[in-house]
C-alpha cells in the first residue's frame, strides 16, 4: 500500500517508517499537518497514519481532508493523549482505527496487513451499499424503509473497521442480528462470532464464563476451561445486555478492552486476545452512568461507533415484507395470506415486543391456521382484554380530516340555527369574515341563499364592505 505517515516525533517516524517499508509498503513521511494536507491534494494514498497533535494542522484536520477526497484513503489515528474521547471523535469523523502510544511497530504492521483485507471488503461493501435500495434484506435483517436502508449503509461502513460498536434498541429489534451482520461483513467474518448475555447468569458465574478458569481454581474445577474471550480470539465477541453487567465485570471488561489481556480465574499468566467487541443495550447507558450504575470510562470504550435500531412501530411499512419473510420460514409447504384489513390492524398495533413479537405471532398463526387460506387476526394479534377493545375502536376510526370537516359542518349548522339563518350575525359569533363563512358554507354544501343579511350580494357572498 501507499502509506502517508504523519508524525513530528522523529524517533517514532523513522522506526515506524522503516518497519512499514520492510513489510512491503511504500511510505512517505512528513512531520507537519499542513504539509500532509498539501500532499493529499497532489498524490494518491491507500492509507494515512497520523498523529493527533502536529504542527501546521492537527491530525483531525488531516483526517477530515483525507476523508473528503473523491477516492479517500483509510486513516489510522495515533494519540499519546490517552483519553478515549479522541478515538471516538476520530472514528466518528471517518477514521478506520486508532492507536494509543506507546505501541510496538509490529502491532502497526499487523494492523495495516488487516487493513489491506479491509479495503478489499470495503470495495465490495461500497458496491453493496449502492444496491441496498433495491434489496429487501442485509443478511438476516429485513426491511426497505428509509430507516432500514440507513441502517444497512451504516453496517456496510463500520463493518470493515475493528472499532468497538454499541447497538442501542428496544428488546426484539434485532440487535444480535445486526451484530452478526457486522461480523460477517468484516475481515473477521471467517472467525468465530461468540455471543454472551450479561443478564443470563448470576454475577458469580459471569467471570468464569467470560474468562475461563485454571484447573483447581475452585472445588469443581477439575480441568482447565477456556472462556468466551479466548473462544472469540481472531473473531467478534458480542456482549448482549451490557447494561446488566455487574460492577466487578465492568472493571474486568475495561481492562480487556484497554490492554487486550486477562487472566483466567485462579490463574496468574496474562492471556492476550485479538477480539472485536460489539455490545448491545436495551436502555440508554448515559442514564445508567448518571445513576452511578455504569462506568463512564467503559462506556467510551464500547461506544466508539454507536448504532440505534428503530422500533417496529417506527417502520410499519416493513410489516408486509417481514410477514412474508416469516411465512417463508414457518409455512414452507403452504401458501397463506393476510387480509388487507388485518394487515392494516397490524400496522396500528404498537408491537411492544418488536420484530421478535411479530415473528412469534406469525409462527403462532401458521400453527393454528390448519387448512384455512388466510391467517386469522386473533392469531396474529393479541385480541383479548384491553387490546380487543382497542381494535374494536380502531376499526371504526376514520381519517382525521373527515372527522374535523364533519364537526365543523355540524357546528356551522348550529350557529345558523341560533341566528335564524342570518349569516352576518353568524360570522360575528364565529369570529370570521362573512366571506370566509360563505366559502365554508359552500364547501360544506349548506344552503347559501337563505337568510342573507345586509351587505350581502345576490349570489350569497358578502359585499365589499364586509372585507373592510
């Protein structure tokens, strides 16, 4: 790759440049941010490795210039000022990865080797993004609504990076499916995808499950056990329900993310892992931080790239497509359909359980359908208790405009009856001009020739003085 190295500390620039050249890269080194920006305008680079604090222009300016180019190079940001906020800012501005000083040059060489694979995947993802508007799904995720097309584009953009991703969304919105899509579209796609729910086990068992234990670490530890992080080495670790992680677990996760090492329970030997972490939460972690229930430093480590999943009620246009998808899963041997009026009722239902609830509803309806051609509404929707009454009411709902127009017409009739049909008095009571009143009477089909008052012409419209 053609690499632009931007580093004003000579000892780092020389040794890192030599290591990258020895690995087969063509390296050009500059010590000034403004000079780097000038080079980017003249020459094409595959990758920019830049420090944050530089003379001339800082690394963020170099990053923004690089990413604004027609054929932008990937950017890796280096910083010795080890607040994770710098890395978060860089990732959101388009950097593909970041390095914290001090680092060993071999780690940078390995990172750029992965980056070469990432660029190949990235080119494929660019092609994929251009086709997303025509496709009804991304992996196991189904939808064609604007919100889902935006989500697909985000997945395609962030997947090639090794950056941590935090997925926010209500229960049942498909957070694990998004995590799997990110994994499959990344350079780690051939590696392991290891899911773990922080709410699934008691606090005393979580550490053993995540980090494993040595033989003899406790009474029942008859043999060595590898934890989830070891199993995910070279792949992706998915931490679901991270908001339920106990305080002690949060401390250990922070260390793994910072140092990429841990010890098994009962062990003293540090174990190094190379794992991408994707986590998910059903609540806003900032609220947990404010309540002193979640560590802010861990939040910044997890939230390098945030993704928010929309609830199903915000994308009801995807319902027919989702129903068809689930019918394909659960009714392979039969051709069922949903009546239009039942689909409309489904679009009115708020789906508190989101896509998971919809999937369960379709599966239940198929199981109970028998030989029927259409799936029944009572099987697709919760038709008991308050929801039965709600749907009985909703089935009678008419468009809001029609309700307003009918209400206005009845009110006009009552006011005219009160004034004996005298429109000038009616207009005064209503607080409108006679012209406005006449137009409304005409629009509502009410008799405009009866009860003309002074100042009204032969056509029933007000005279000119009415507009004074």
